C-alpha cells in the first residue's frame, strides 16, 4: 500500500496581488494533488491584480477563490497550517 503525502507550500510576496497568486495557482494545478499551495503578503494590497487573474485565465487555470491576504493568517492560533515550504516570490518580502 502506498501513501502519498500532500506537501503544503506558502508563497510570500509583499502585496500578495500578483506573483504569489500566480505561483499559488500554477502549483495547485501542476502539483496534481501532491502539493497544496497558498499565498500571502507582508503588506497585502487587499485585491488581486486583474492581470494576474487574466494570466491564470490565459493559462486555462482556475481564476476564482483568490484574495490578497496577510501572512498573519498563517501564524494566527487556529489558522495556521503546517507548511513544508515557504517561498518568497519577491525580494522585498524576505
């Protein structure tokens, strides 16, 4: 019997409005269930950039359910998920 592990990855960027959203969407699609991607920002913009959603659409990836959110959501009691990887999508968020 084989048990496949699902790995959680958190993409971090300053505004969580474009690059980290794109990374989340791409990994969720290409990860084929082996990866579950999330994204967050150190200073979230509050909305996803329209060009990020247009890019996901052009790649024929889902475009719903994305929102610009703070990385605080991932460290708050009860809201934290165990992350296997944390990746920076921009230098300013490091």
